[in-house]
C-alpha cells in the first residue's frame, strides 16, 4: 500500500508532528450575502468551520485552539487554518492584518486558507505571495466537480474557467493549491467522479481533498434526499471508488482527506460515516488488502 498522505508529508517537510488549528476569519460568502445568492451551496449548513475558534483576535484563537488539541500534540508545531466560509472575501487591509498575525506566531509553521476561486483578485494573490516568503502558504479551493450540470445543481456559483484561472495565478505566485472534490454528488456516475479527479490532477495543484457527500439537516440537500431524489453509497462502495481515485492520482499530489466528518448532531446521511476512526481504519485495511498504490493506473 502506498499513498502520499498529509501526515507523512508534513512530518517529512517539518521534521515533527504538525496539527492544523481551525481559525475563524469572521468572513461570509458571496453565495450567502446576496452577491451571487443568499442560499449558499445546496449542501452547506453554514460554513465548514465547526471546530474553528471564535475568540476575539487571531492570536487569542491560536492559543485557544492549541489548548483544544493539547492532548493530541506535545512537541509539534501548527498550521494556522482559516477554514470557515470564504477566507479571502474581505478588504485587503483586513486580510493582511489577520494573515500576518497568524503567520508570525512562533508556533505556526505554515498558513492555510480555504476560499473560493472567484474571491482571489490579483492583489490578494500578491498578498499571499508576500506572506509565502515568510512561511509556506496553501490555498484550499472548493471545486467539488468539473461537471456544469452538477455545479449548477449544488449552486456553486462560478464556472470551471474561474477555478482554472485561480489555480494558474496561484501557481505562478508560488502558492500551493489544494482542491476539494466531493464524491457521490447527486446525478454523478463513478466515471464522472473519476473524470473530475483526473482533470484536477492534471492541473497545477499540490494536494487534493476527497470528500464524501454528507447530508446535513436544515440544508436544501436534505429535502432532496428525503424525497428520494438520490441515494448515497454504503461504505464498501465508497471505498471501491476511493481506490480508483488513488490509483489515478500522480504520486506527487498530497492526499489531505479520504473521507469527511460532518457534525454528528446535524448528520442525516450516510450514518456510517459518523464513526470516522472506523471508516479510516476500514479504508486503510482495504487499501492494504487490494494493494492500492497511488499513481499505479495513470492513463
């Protein structure tokens, strides 16, 4: 078994255990504030920062987050991870302030920012470039799918060309890019999912997140699920698809995620995904059994 996991990559890169600290930049999203839409993406309950700290300042958030994970990490370092909503959707002066506070913290080894491709104007990329001269900077982009019909269904709010442009400009600025893909979006066949993975892998990215679709209560996606408009896979079917994804990913791409862990109190389906430890153990056991090697089936 071989795949280029994030944990392995970080240990090789920084020489110690590295843990992400989820921070809240206190921003919103153009898909929620009316610039594009007010409903958000169809699967979104309200951002993705359930574990993000919400203290008043970034330094305070970092210290609070360190206390939360203190039982998991003793002598390691941390990545400042701005996770919730769209973390470049703000005035450039504000972004410079909070990102600089984070990256200059002595326990922080890198900065990671989750955002949308349509919220990366050139001046913001220049800011990220200047920050990357201090410590490594990674941008996480929520693409989810390359397929237009699916993108319209989930209300993504931007075309594929916008993603392509953002990746090219970030790469030119020396910024690492991690792309989010959601597997088993309604209406997509396994071949469509693999086409998305191949497309993304052929671009200028350094990492990928493979996310199982979750149905959360209170979302528009829940309504469609309860009406029987789509089904979700059982764990074995999901693992089978993951194996195919891993085999077509180039070895140099770091795999940041193999599943997902939606908030249990809001999770509607699939319920088997709630036990993340069991799911990950099952994935790794299946990869070992099936001799899954990253990059072994690139065509």
